[in-house]
């Protein structure tokens, strides 16, 4: 039954033109699927208030204030896991990935406090764009077991709902996020960047390209300047995000 509801909502979403049309239908869908709460959020940076990036949401009373006051966005395992995820995943599965993390106990405390507010479990779906991770849709509350097909449909809904709400809420930011990224790299810079992404040092790259390590460093400085990167690791991360390397 949920599969039919999800497919019907996807079709309806293409026809609806305003937030006033979209959100009541979406919340009705969540109610019928068994989810109590949700959020459609632009991706926050570690020290940003995620509530300011909220496109739409319904949360337990006082939970958002607790989340902000205790700065849970910095250690929230679901948010941290998002940086590596390409598809939807379950909240409770994220703690496994941070088994040896120094913030593990605080993560567990956050999860306990979330359950005390009715957030027993849920699913989160990343939304990517030209510039990398743009945001997410998270749904939760009671424990709901989604089938693989339902997960795929929620993943599709997350992407369409995010971009539609962003366009309706802030068209200027929408235009900025979907605009084409223009970075002009020379052939040598692209070669050096790809080898850097493979973990090579300046000496390694110099030997492969038959140039000095000083020349490699010169190329690297140019790459960092063009990508506005703080260091080489940052340059590689930006290049992956922009699709310059894969």
C-alpha cells in the first residue's frame, strides 16, 4: 500500500505549485506511512544553526531548542554520516560507523535524549547537487521498517521535494546552487590533481610527470588558488565535490 501512496505523491508533486499545496499532502503521506516527524534541511556547516536552513519540518516540542543549545549538529552521527552517503540510511545504523570516535559517548547520549522525545528511529536521505551535498530529508518517530522499494521511492521524493521547496522558499539560493561551476584547469594541473587524489606526494608526482617536485608544488599552489582551497586535502575534497575528479 505504501508503494502506491509514494508513487502517487511523486506524481502529485510535479503538479503542485505552492508550499501550501505541497506540505499538507506530504505530511498526510508521512502519517499514513507511520512517521511522526520530519525535516527538509539545507546542509549545515558544523557551526551553523540548522534551524535557519530548515525548508520545512515537524519536530517534537522543545527538541529543536535542545538540539541547538547542546550543539548536537557538531556530533550528530546522522549528519556526519551524510557526508559519505550516496543513498538513504537508517538513523540507528550510523553509530556503528563511529565505534571508535572520541565523541561516541556524546553521540549515544544524544540518541537517548532523542528517544526520550519520541524520536525512536528514522531514515535520512541525502540530496546532492553540482557542489556536493546540498541537504537532506529526514523522517522518523516511531520505528518504521521500509522495504527496499519504499526506500528508493523516498529517496526520489527527497530529491524532488528538496529542490521544489528551495525554489519556492529562496529562488536566489536555488539559482546559485544549481549554477554551473566554472573552474579552468590546465592539462598538467588536472594530471597533478588526479595523482594527488591517489595519495601521491610531490616527489611521486614529479617522477611520474618527469618534472621537479618544485614544479609540482607550483602547480599545486595554482590548483589551490583556483579552487579556493585551504590546503591540498581541501583541494581534493572540492575537486571531488565539483566532479573534476572521480
